[in-house]
């Protein structure tokens, strides 16, 4: 269980905005991680996310006597049990009347995967893309296995460390509890919504996650978002890109 640290509540009196993240904050207090393995009284660099309580629902999860803000609950549920390196770690959180705050690990040095791709010199090699995607898939699989639908998998929602190339999935603010029923609301980034949602107005969680991972892979390798013609060519197995190995690709819609 993530315990709440009073030192954090006393030191952070930031104004509330609908959604804000403060990075590089130094936290000097005792921190107990979800798996109970790490305690530290040394200064710790973290990210602090502040989100408005407006239109935010809460749910009940095991181990907590009161309903928990959905984003907090999803992150706790996604990382329950053994620590998951591919998902950002929640160190502390606080639920207030009009907003909630989350204290999250902040790997150093790191940047968003979006910035990493954009600043990479030339085309990202397939071996490097494989390293990145293996971690992204692991994060998505872990979420689904724990009953969590992230629903906003994209380069902006991954951090990557610059020294070890370790990936971490962040921002569960668009997420939902994963069910077998069809969803009719897509709360994530519209461009990543699956084709069945565009055609029918509904989708299922796990196939939609697979679709967003495919879009992520395309962006990593091509440094651009797939256009309609790209998707048509891929489905017809005639899509090519200089420098990439050949292989059959098929899109199921």
C-alpha cells in the first residue's frame, strides 16, 4: 500500500490547475514504496502531479477504506505485487476536496519518448526500436493483466532514461477499469483511437491497446504519424520504407 507522507503535504502548497506536473522537486522525507521494499530519508527527486477533482470519479480498491481517485487507483492496481520497472512508480498521494496530488518517481536523466524520437539523429535502428517496444508492450500487458485500460498509449506518455534506455509508462488520467464489454467513450488522444471506434462508435479495451502499440511502433520507426495511405498500404502488404527489413504486415480491422 502507498502511504501518505505528511512532509509532502506541508511543503507543497502549489496553486491548483486542472492538470499540472512539477518535475525535479526534491522531497526530503520518509518514502514507503508500494511493495514496501524501499525507504529513504535522503533527498529524492520526484515528479508531482496535481489534478483537479472536477469531473473525476473515485472507485473502491482492496486495501483502502475509502474510494480512491480513479487515476490513483489505476496506477496502484497496475503496479500491485512485484514492482514493474516499465510503469512509473507511485510514491505518495493525497486526496483533497478540490484536487488530488501524486508524488511519482522521476528517473534522471530522462526525457519523454516523444522528445527522444524527435531529437534522434536519423532513423531509429530496428534493434533500438525493438528494445523500446519490448518495454512498451510489457507495460501495456501488465496493465491489461491487472485489469487496467491505460487508453492513452503514445510517445508523450512514456519516459525513457538516457543512460540505460529504460522505458516507463506514465499518465493514467485517461484510463479506465478494463472489462470485456465494449466501450463507447474514447478518453485518450483521438488520433490513436482504433478504426472500429471511428466506424461503429465502440471498441474493446485490449484490441484498442494493441492498435495504439502499432501506431507507436510506426512513429518510432518513421518519426511521423501514419497517414490513411500508409495504413492502406500496410493492409495491402505493399508498404515499404528504405532501411527497414522486409516482412509481412497485416492490419485486422
